[in-house]
C-alpha cells in the first residue's frame, strides 16, 4: 500500500491506492475476497467495472437532461455541465457512499485519461471539418473584426484591472485576473463551430461569417499565447519554434501527401481502409508532441485536423468513423468530469474577492460585445450584428479545458476555478437562447456583402455557378459562359453543379470532382468532360499572347445527389462557399426544334423558386429554344465570324435591369455579337399622376434619375464598340409593351431581361395579372409564352437581394 496525493481529487486529502490495481472484481454474487466486505462493495473495486458504470451514468444523465432542456433552447454542452454539477461535489459527491464507491478518488485517473482522450478526438474532428480556405477568402472587414475583437477587449480589460490593482493584493490573484482577461477576450473556433452546429447555423451566411471571424481571432490568440510562452518559459523560444514547426510540417508535408492519396482514389470510392487509423495515430503523435512542448495537448490533434482536406473522400471518412462515438460519449465525458472537479456552491461563501473577480469577467465580456457590435453595425443589419456579437462572446469547451488544465497543475485555486465554471455555465445558458430568439432562419443565405455583377469591381474574377439538371442544359450553360468574354484582366471562375435526383433510400452525396479521379461510369461524366473541354479551349485561345501564362478561365465541377426538396440548399450552400456573383438555373420547360413546348418538370420549377428566394448572389434563369449558339459554333476560329449573333437587352430600370445590363456589357466585347440596348421609357402623358402622392412622385423621379445615370455610365463604357446599338421607345402601358415585345421577338437570338419582381412601373402596368411564370418576371413571361411563335432564347436576371439594415 502506498499513499499519494491526487491532483484531480475533490479535496486535498491523501488517499490510499492498492498496487497493483484490480482491473476486475469477482462479480456481484461472488464471495468477497475480504471478510466482512459486501459483494456489491467488492464489485466496485474493479477498475473496469467502475469505469463502465461511471461512463454509463454520465452519458445517461447528460442525455436525459438534454431531452427535457433542449425544448427551452438549451444546448447539449449546457446539459452536460449541469450533469457535472449533479454528479460532482456540488450535490451527489457530498454523500459518503457515493463518494467512496461510485466516484472514489482512486478511480479518477482512469476516468480523466479517458475523458482527455475524448477531448483530443473532438478537437481533431473539429479541425477536420473546418475549411481552412475560408481564412484566405475572408474579406478586409472580417479580418479587422477578428483581430479587433481579441486585442481591444484584452487591452481595455487590462486597463480596467490596473485601475483596481489594490483589490487583488497577492501576485497569484493578479496573474489569475490577467489570465482570465486573456481567456475572456478570445473567441475560439472549436467553441463557435460547436455552437453553430448545435443551432444549425453552420451553412448560413451568418454562421460562416462567425466561423471565419473566430478562426482569425483564434490565430491572433494563439500568436499571443506563443508570445507568452517565449517570455515566461525558460526554453520558450525553443518550445514556440518547435510548435510552429509542427504546424508548418502538417500544412506543407502531411497535407500534400493526403491530397495525393485523395487524387489516387477513384471518384465515388472510399479511401483505403488503413488511411483513417493511420491518421488517428498521427493525431496521437501530435498530442504527445504538444504536451512535451508544454502546450495544450489537444491543440496538437486540432492542428493536424486543419491540414486534412475537408469533405469526401478523406475528411468525410474520418468524420463518419469517429463523430458518433466522440460527440455522444467522449465529449460529454470530458465536459462532465471537468465540471465535477469543482464545488460550485461552496465558493459563494468561501471564496474571497468574488466581486473583483466577477466584475473582471463581466467587464471583459461586455467590452468584447460592444467592440464587435460597433465594428459590424456599419455593414450589417442591427439584429444580425447583435447576434454576431453574441456569438463572438460565447464560451464553451475550450475555455473549460483551459481552466481545467490550470486547476490540475495548481496554477489557479479551487474558488477561482469554480467561479469561471459558473461563468461559462451562465454564458452557455443565455447566449444560445438569445440567438434563437433574435435570428431569423428565413434569412439563412442573406448576404452581408455585395455579390452581383453590378457591384463587381474592375479587374476582378467573375465567379459563376451554372446548374445542370439534364444533359440538354450543358451546351446552353456553356454558351452563356461564352458571353462573359473572360480575359486575363477579367478572368472567369466556373463552378458547375450537376444535380441528380436521389432515388430510393440512399444517402445524399456531394462530390467534388477536382479531388478524385473521375470514372467512366460516373453519372456526371458528360458534365465533367464538357466543362473540362471548355476550360482547355479557353486556355488554348490565349496561347501565344503576351500574357499566355495567365489563366482566363478556371473550372470546377461538382455533383449533388439529393431529393428535390434539398437541392436548393445544396445550390445556395455551394454559391455561398465559392462566393459566386451569378447563379445560372435552367428553366423547367423544354422546347423542341420547332419552338414548341415538349415537356415541363415542375419539381425543378420548385427548386428554381426556392433559389430565387434564398440565393446569396444574383440569379439568372435561362431557356434555349434552339437558336442559342456560341461564338465557337458560329466561326471556325478565324478573325471574321461566319454569323453574327444578336442579343437584345430590354431596359426599364431597377436593380434587376441593372444586372441584365452589366451582363450585356461583358458580352459586348465579343466581335461576333451584335448587341441592342432597348430602353423602354414611359410616355409623357402623366395625367394620372394627380392621383399619386407627391412623396411617391418624388421617389419615382429619384429612381428614374438613378436609372438614367446607370444607363449613361454603361453606354460610356462601351461607346467605342461598333457592334452596340441603342434604341429608345416610349410606351404608355403594359399592353403596348407586350405588342412591342411580340414584334421584335424574332429579330434577336437572345433576350437578356431583368426579372423586376414586385417592381411596379407604367411600362408593365396590367401585365402582372396575366403572368404564367412569375419566376421569369413580366417581360420574361411574355417571351416564354407558348403562343409566341419564335425560337429566341431568354436569360432572366435577378439581382442579389440585399439585406435590409
């Protein structure tokens, strides 16, 4: 028998351990090994039996609490913290039998080791599921927000502490306050990611903004932590250098190896079965290494997880193999055992300087909230800005792990640990409930940044997402892409998405064809080959030019196999992820060679309608009656085309018409194209204006003036082109507009019009009631009418819906 002091015990008393430990007891009904010991008590002396019972109690209690509390908006982390309060010294551990037999001091080693392993697995999975590329795509505003929400609260918090330095007389108390201020100023990606998953906001614009901001804040916080390591440790420079070197090794050595493995995996197939266990073994090596460098051990697997390419086949294989057991068993195990370390009730009357410590925590949180709110209000709606600020103030498992680590190493005392656990618990109760109350799920894909053609800056890549429902749509989509006329100064990024209906009970699949080898029997092989050929063709056209090394067109192909009701989510999510400016959707009606309707698929019509309502960018709906041919099919590569392609833009004003005009301006650079800008203006007969309020007249006059300015600027940009013609027609009402459209329907190969949904004007008055296809707008509906004997093709454009502030 030997006596040792447990550094994770509920008290500081010495306990006795039996060496060697009994892994298993003789069972409940077996004779006790020692005289006078009840069989049940003897059963609890087995390490394996006791560990199983402890895990069972923790998992059952935490899930049972969450079953009742989730109806109130409580997230699972909070339920697990409450389970730790119940099982710990705050409630049940006050009873001797429970403390001596169910959770005795001698069982803490096995339980804590298992829990810490579970936390490392959770951090590894969090890194795997994160797309580190979002950091590179973060805009200047997100960068500033991520940096400022760490540095400003930290500096303000330290200034507040120095004004009250006399309230903390001891050096330990002052160091604890400084450390707490730093932790409260941080916003870590694992915490925000877990919160977004719990609230189902991961694939929303707000969720992605919060994840990007938290990732930047985490990098800033990690840099400060490395700086503190260099200053405070004897071999700080060596430890920090080796830690940074391990991160670079994962990014520039291990990641290329994983990318190579993915490239060798046939499309639609899983990676080799040995990849996931091998990757987990490397994660364990990283955990040991970070622990040896006196860093948080769980940060090692997290860093490795960041290097794993997200999504299928490798990232998804890791998540599928480990996520269920990690989130359902090991993660609750860590949270509950961490909270069980402290008596959350006794510190209220035993802990000194509660007011000083509590005010410091509140000050840091309020400062962080106000900094984030102040910086995000100029470019976000007020309500969403408040929600983002609340997310950035959220605390969770990472902060709990930091306080647990310092408590176990006696860097902080019991009272201070309990205070911070209570603060984390209150934080995780209030913030998720407020977010659910304030956030509007209908604005899931609402954009806070302009992603449309009208706002696209010069010398900027135009990103387009053409959707392919059927093989017939491939050629039409490529012909539309040809009209964007990509150059080295204005390149084109294409992200083609093939949507396939999910039949039966199969699991939905999303495949990125850039990562894996395409196979000949793939359902998307026609899409892949067609767009790869389109990319090569555009590159060959610029061989021999002064900037031949520059790429004018980059293409990525994707396949989504899902139910029709979920296709709109896949489309909008990919558009949000790739930050596209224009989304192209095929119309649900198909015309034959003679210009008559062959068939219509209403399921795709529903998909288009949902995308129009939710899209985070501009949307174009196109249909081809057979006259739509590209520049490559109208010429043999000579300088002089064999046929001139006629495009007409009908312009009446408004955001949608501005977007259509911008698309036409890009197409005007094509020499084989003849562009006609048809400007429809209301006639001068305004006798009915007397019945309209002066305020409405002033608003309409202001909008008309702005429309004129936009048109003049567009004409100025293409004034030197001989293939552009401008026409102006005055119309009295909608019927006269309809007659004009019918007259010119056969004069052009393609019409580009704005949707103008919900926009009243004199030029379309009386036509809305007769519209058969509202998704095309009034003019688009006229051109899609089965009664219109024409073979012309149509592109209807809707500008990105801006969020109201």
